[in-house]
């Protein structure tokens, strides 16, 4: 079984319009990859297709998680199998407290008949909230309801830290964060780096990558990865803008 998230020639459309146009990408366990790209290039579409969002239709290609077909699984199956997506626009779940949500998600991962240890659960959750500088009052509040943009992003990272996925995709987790919050979130993500985990960090700006230094940077444009390189590629993009990539493509 290969220890990698392997996406090959992925094509997907929404409401009849093709957005992903043959995207290929591989994130091995132990690595952090970044995807950068202009708005509208399909970054969020990729993340939602991987998570199993019902609005998106996969028309070709594959996504294998440790050799297992991710796209053939139900949404909750993907999550239980170790896939995690931190949404660009996190969902609100009125009436479900943050603590109960996390507890239910973890409970769902246990074999039938096993009960989560409540004391250990709270201890773990509080430790992780402290790391993210989140106030304890967020445990009792409905998931993301009335949270500020930055609070939602921290809460997504808390979910990731609690669920300990094999592969995590973070869709513009930096947007809406001030610099202090960005550093705290980046610290949380860096603490999750592990030989047992692959992470894909999607961002429009280079700034986040000052704090989460990626092993590989991919540039996405018009539904495809058009260029990949080391961390310096992010700096080059910041300096020259995305037009440079477009010009290079046009010339090729
Ligand atoms: P990015 O995250 O790179 O900014 P998106 O994946 O959000 O890009 O969007 C890519 C394109 O797909 C955009 O043109 C957007 O309008 C379109 N799109 C995404 N989701 C939907 C949807 N649910 N309905 C219609 N169009 C969509
Ligand atoms: Mg997006």
C-alpha cells in the first residue's frame, strides 16, 4: 500500500461547467505541499471534490489515498479513512456544540462497542485549544455559529488536531487572519507535521508559507497544476505575480 495521496488527471464539473481539467498531483506522507493560484483557478473545487461535496461531478481521473479509491467513498467514509478538509468558508452547525461535535467525530472512528474516555477527551481538547490560544468558552458554543472569520479558521485547525487525519487539505486557512492569528494557526499546522501525515496547504498569498514552509509548491491555473517547484517558487510568484506563469504557458 503506497503512502501517498495520488491525484491523476482529475476532471470535475459543477453545474455542467468543467472546472478541473486534468489535474495531477501527489502528496506523499511526511510532506507538506502548497497550492498557489489566482482566484477562480479551481483550488476550492479541488478540495471539495476530494472531500466529496455533492455539487461537484467527477468526470474523469482518480484520487487514491494510500492506494484506496477516495472518490468512490461516501463523505463520512472519507473522513473516517483519514481524509480531512479545512474549508475556506467553514460551515456553521447550529445546535451542536463544538465539544459534542468533536466527540461524536472521534467516537465514530472507534470500533463498535468502544466508548470514548470523556476525561481524556477533554484533557486533549483543552491542551490543543491552549496551543491555538482558543478560549474554553468555544467548547460549549455551536460549531462556528457567530464565530468571526479568524475564530472559524482556528476551529478548523482544532478539528484537524483532534481528528489526526492521514491527509489534510487546508483551503485558504490564512484568509481572514491577522498576523498574530496566522502565526498561531501556522504553529498548530507545523505541530501536525509528521512522517505519518501528508498536508496540502492551499493559499492565494505567499505570506502563510513564511510560517508553514512547504516541501513542494504547485501553481494551479485554469483547473490544472501548471508548474511545481521548491519553496522558492512561492517567493518568485509573490515577486512576479501570476501573469508571469500565464506568459510562460502561452510561450510554451
Ligand atoms: P479558487 O478557490 O481557486 O478561487 P474555485 O474552485 O472556488 O476557485 O472556483 C473555480 C471556478 O468554479 C470559478 O469560476 C467559480 O465561479 C466556479 N464554481 C465553483 N463552485 C461553483 C458552484 N457551486 N456553482 C457554480 N460555479 C462554481
Ligand atoms: Mg478558493
